[in-house]
């Protein structure tokens, strides 16, 4: 793993570790919370007062609310969110998806910053990276075309499910760890919170940062998604490779071919079985990173 990627990974780990020592308000995970920063022009789901499943307008509170205690609703977990300008928010995060999405795709985020009581509404264009610590694991999500995509493997080479298998559309929103780490975070945590409390949205407060983040994303090579299963992204070369059962072996041979220390016995086993792709990428990162 290169030095920039290492520092970035350590920064995320340190932030998550620090959060475990912060006592969040009781209502942060169990009770209904107010949601601020919901765009005024966001259309409500037909026949409801909700702009997203669970995020609904309460006449009694005169505000949008979200109740994580309702069955089927996403729970809040400790974590960090890196916004489009590099600003990092620490606190409790609920990652929400649509009912017809795969569970590794999330559409919006609700974030209760440490020390605050309201949840901030984040759309699919407000953040670049999410690190969420559940009881069992650390979940990492990257922004992708129109949503947030959960990683299967992190490291110099990261692996994700292809969210658009069977369709044809470009995907160019993966950003390298070093690039994300270099963003200034100009708005800052308090600047975002102040903007929200004055009635603005996160997108409003990050106009310049959003433009910068989008430009960086568009600088990467995009590919057409056509019946592919996995996305393999190399943080060092900025190359995105679509992996299918048909091209799995040659693609992995190219990847492993650049690593001299590899023990060829496990590699041969990985190359024979498409379902071993997660183990293969984990082995590569551990051995060649």
C-alpha cells in the first residue's frame, strides 16, 4: 500500500476508534429524530408526506423526521462521512436505500454529528466516502453514479459489486484515496452545521467543493457498464476494470502478474474459480500492497 493510501486508511481507522469513546445521545439510535437540510424542492413520494422511505414531514413537529426504531428502517451507527470538499463529519450515520435496490447500494445518508441532536440529510451528490462501524464490521461506501456503493475489499486495489449489471451506462465516480485525502475541507464541520441551521442544504454550503469533487471524478476514465459483475479499481493507477466470469482469469492474471513476491500455489487456485475473487483481491493487497 502506498504512503498516501496508508495515511488515509489510518485516518479513517483513527476517526472510527475515537468515536467509540464518545457517548452519543440516547435518541441517536432508538428514538425519532428531526432531519434538517432536506431540499425544499425535493418531491414527496406520491400519496405520502415522505421524500424518502422513513424521511417524512411531521405536522406536529413542523419538521421532517426519521424513526430508526421502526421495523425495516436503517439504524444509526458510528462513523465518518467525507463531504465533496473534504470536510469530515463524525457521528452517527444511517445509510438508506430504496426497497428495490440491492443491499450494497445506498441512496441517501442521515448523519447526526457528534454533539448534535438533529440528523443531517445528505443526497447522493453530497459525499465522497462513508465509513460506518457496525457491531460486526467496518462498512465503507464510495460515491458512484447516483448513489453510494459498498466496498467488498479495501486496499491499494478495491473491489465492489457492479451496481449496473445488465445495463449500459458510464461510471466514473470512484476517486483515489490520495485524491480524497488531499481535498481541503474548506467549509468545515461547523460551517456545514451553521448553514443547515440557517435553512440551507449541505449542497448549498458545498457549492465550490462539489464542483471540485465532480471535476476530479470526471477526470478519471469512465467505462460502459454492460452485463458486468464486479468493479476492480486500482488506487495507484486510477484504472477501473469490469470483471465478469468471461474475463475473470485474464484480468486477474494481469493484476497478479505485476507482483513478484506472490506464491503461485494460491494464485493458481484463485484463477480457477470466479467465486474466489474476493479472496483473490484480499490476498493481492496483503501480499503486494
